[in-house]
């Protein structure tokens, strides 16, 4: 574990209490209803968690913001992964503005985020383009001082609840560009809201853009820089997904250890059986290894060092670990692990997504392989 600053310790203590008192108790009912929980959103705004990645002059976290964001995500995910995802999508959606936007764009949009408390959405994926980002078909056609956007974006986290979107569109045959687009612009409509296996408290929606006029001033970076910006975003978001996975795994292990102390089979507590201890030992070891990778990847991003390889390693290792650990913890609970009255069943369903989004784990291995072959 890396050193925590005094400010981080205070924030995490405060957040730990909110997670115990509010987030954890709401996790099961939010999962069951599949409804977006605005009360949790409001609590997170109050704690400053949804503006953490903004520049400090717009109320962002001043020192090591990515590391701090990841520690908060981990803390929340121990109790509710859907709630932790709120922090990730807020950071992912605002990344193009923060890291590639002009000063005048930041001056206009950062206060909308921090003061007006608008949620962010990130519209990249399309029906025919997930892993293969360059295959997107959404177009942005220049028209006077505007661009006219047309396309269909799917799987957008916060899609129907966000106030501002970062949208990736084609501005030329092989040219991708990012635009910042307010949700209330004419021509934007919401399609299907996905009914998911896990992360049921997270909003996942289709967003349709039909002749949406966006001023040229909303182009983020230069024309054609969209792909580069999207790849840079991953360097920040993948440590964050690693933190989400780590929190999920820790939450599952903590619950299971307690359960295994209480449950008796063959005349002794479950935890006294060596076969069970082996599963707990593997989980505990994977968690420590996950923490090291996640924190290194996050701190490397904060320090401005190229972290692409570390970010991919952290993302796939931590999410594969979370999937293995939650599966094993279901096993330790036996039949009860498969029943909705116990949180392990939800954690097991939630863990699967961490292996898929922000670049599926096959893609992470491809990136690492490519980076290794360069050296
Ligand atoms: C709940 C949820 C929330 C999401 N939120 C967002 C969001 O906010 N914004 C957004 O833009 N997107 C979002 N996504 C989309 C997500 O990032 C994509 O689902 C993901 O990138 C994978 O794309 P795909 O589903 O199209 O799978 P595909 O690209 O069709 O891939 C299918 C499988 O094939 C593998 N594969 C693909 N290409 C190769 C290859 N060359 N070699 C080996 N294996 C390969 C993949 O690893 C994957 O396992 C979300 C998805 C979900 C499910």
C-alpha cells in the first residue's frame, strides 16, 4: 500500500462512514429495483466525489487526484459497485474537457459540472463499434459555424441521467473528433435503457443523435484528435476500473470470512476447514497484488508518466481477480451464495462487467503485448 496523505485519510474516514450508513444499506434494494439512486448521487456531490478530477481552480482534488479517486472508488465498491461506477463515468466523461479542452471551454463547462452538479456521459460505443473504436459511424458534418451530429450510441453509462456528454464522432473518412454536447440540445433522444445482469443500479442507455447542431466552439482539441484523446482517457479510467474490481473483491472476501466463522459443518466452523482456508488465502493474496498494481498505475498517471501498459495490467489483473474471488466466495457460501438474500450473489454478477468494459480483457492483453514488442 502506498502512503496516504492526511487529506486522503480524512476523506476516506468520512467516506467510510457514509458507505456504512447510506450506500451499503441501499445496495440490495437498488440492485433489485434497477432504479437510479439520486440520493446517493446527491451524497457524493456533497462529499466532492463527482468533481474530483476537475482542475483545482474548479474545485477538483489538488494532489494526486487519480489516486484519490481510485481509493474512493475502492471504498464504495466494497459495498456497492453500481454507486462506485458513478465516480468512474464522471471522470471518464469529463476527461476530454479537462485534458484536451481549451481554457474557454473549461471556464464554461467546469462550473456547470461543479456548481450545477451535472452528471457526465461518455458516448463512444455504437452497435457496430465497441472494442474497435475506429469503426464508429456517428458523423459530425461541418455546417457554417456548427457541426451537425448524427448517430446512435449504445451502452452509455448515465446515458439518460447525464446533463453533459462527451461524444466521439467522425469528422472525416478516417478522422475522429470529440465534442462536448449538452443533453438538452435539440435532436437528442434516449432509446432503450438496458436491463442488465449486474450493475443494476447504474443507468445504461442508448442515446440517439438526429441532426444535433453543436457549435464549432464545442469541438474538444483539434479536429482528428478524438482517437488520441479516447486512448488517453483509458490511461486514467483503467486504474479506476481496477479500483472498482479491487473494492468488489474485498467486499466479497470480508463478507465471506465473517460468514465462514458463523457457519458450522461437520462439527466445526467452515473457516476451520483447510479447503475453505485455501480459497480465502488465494483471494487475500490476489487482493494484495491487485492493490499494488492499481495504485502504481493511478500514481503513474498523476505524475504524468506514460502508464498505458501499467493501466492495462491493472485493469485486467484486478478484474480477473475480482471474477475469480467472487466466484470462489459463492462457493464458500454454498447454496446461500446463490441466493439473493446474501450480497455475494450480487457481487458475483457485478464482477463480470469489470472484465468487459473500459476495453475487454482480451484487448488489455493485446495492448500489453504490443507495448512489450515495442521495447
Ligand atoms: C454496462 C456497460 C456500461 C458501458 N458504459 C459505456 C459508456 O459509458 N460509454 C461507452 O462508450 N461504452 C460503454 N460500454 C461499452 C463497452 O466499453 C464495450 O461493451 C466494450 O468496449 C466491448 O465492446 P463490445 O461489447 O462491442 O464487444 P466486441 O468489441 O464485439 O468484443 C466481443 C468480444 O471479443 C473480444 N475481441 C474483440 N476484438 C478482439 C480481437 N481483435 N482479438 C481478440 N479478442 C477480441 C472482446 O474482448 C470481447 O470479449 C459499456 C458497456 C456495458 C456493458
